[in-house]
C-alpha cells in the first residue's frame, strides 16, 4: 500500500481529557472558528465509541 495515498479510514475523533473522561469531536472543522464540534463527553471509551456509532447511523438514515 502506498503510504502517501489517502486512506478511507478516518482517525477516531475521541480524545482523553485531563479529567479522565473521553470527548467525541466532529470529524469536520467549523469554517468560521477552525474548531471541531463537541459531540459529547463520556466516562468511558466504550461509551464514546457507542455514541460515535449512533451518530454515524443517524447520519445515514
């Protein structure tokens, strides 16, 4: 596989906060502010991944 080729797999936008919680961010940036939209803060990584799946499913239906 060519390392310079763009992959269809996008990086997860879940980040661990200093508080130990996990935050889900939008994969697209806001054009005006340059920041990503906060899609929720969760106690565990599993909860954040579950919500990410729910968001993706909602976008498709």
